[in-house]
C-alpha cells in the first residue's frame, strides 16, 4: 500500500501536534457548554478518535454520513444524507462538525445550514485539512478550527480514501 504513496504531506508527528492544538482550542472555547462532536463518516473517524481523547471538558459524540463523492476524485456537487442525526435536544447543543478535509466546501456548507435548520444552538467546523484554492466561489465557508492548509493535491490516509482504500495509513 505504501508504495502507492508519492510523498508524505502531513506526518504522524504533525498530526499529533494538530490534534493536540485543536483539542485545547475546543476545550477552551466550549468550557461550560454542552458540546457535541459530530463525526462525518467515514473519513473523519481517525481524527475524531484522536481529537476526543485529548479534549479536557465533557463531550458527547454522534455521527452522520453524507456522500458527495463517488469513486472519482472530483466532487459530484450534490450532497446526500445517507445516515442522519436523530436527536430532540439540538436547541441545547453546541455542535462541532468533525471533518477530514474541505475541498469545494459544498458538503459542509450544506450540512451547517441543515443542522441550524434542525435547531442546533450553534454549529462550528473542525477540519484536519483545508484546500481553500478548491473552494466553490458560490460557497463562503471558513473552518473554525483548521489542522493544515494544503495545496490542490489529492490526499489519502488518516481516514481519507481513494475508492475506499488507504484510510488506515497513519499519515
Ligand atoms: P467538498 O464538499 O468538496 O468540500 O468535499 C469534501 C469531501 O470530499 C471530504 O469529506 C472528502 O470525503 C472528500 N475529499 C475532498 N478532497 C479529498 C482528497 O484529497 N482526498 C480524499 N477525499 C477528499
Ligand atoms: Mg469524506
């Protein structure tokens, strides 16, 4: 599997530093609030697991699954909710969406609006990677917590896949 990888863009050590930093930022910002980490399946599971272990305040977790990509490397542009969030306590909840990467921004733009319409008290975004050069000009979206800004390259590993492969790479 590793022979397919052209270069390492973000090392295990850097990912560890990223999760430590974002966990302390979230712990500081959500002190005294009812925090829900909302993991977007499947790509964000590794980040979610690393991050939640380092958050020092009480935290709840939940999951949604959305799809905007098929087997290719380009976004299809439409967002489908494959696995929804079913809770009746959203007005009391501050959500941080846990995402692996922001590309066009369409997925998270759609999801943020969707969760606010469902009544969530607040919705913010934490992402490991951001490719701002790829943003859909029609989408104004800036993540609240960003691990690393990267150039326009297709990346795999640390949860991210190409056609369901490479998710388990630690970098
Ligand atoms: P967006 O709606 O275009 O921002 O797409 C975000 C989603 O596309 C992410 O959650 C990933 O699942 C996928 N994605 C975007 N860029 C990459 C990449 O470089 N590698 C793997 N998946 C990616
Ligand atoms: Mg994804």
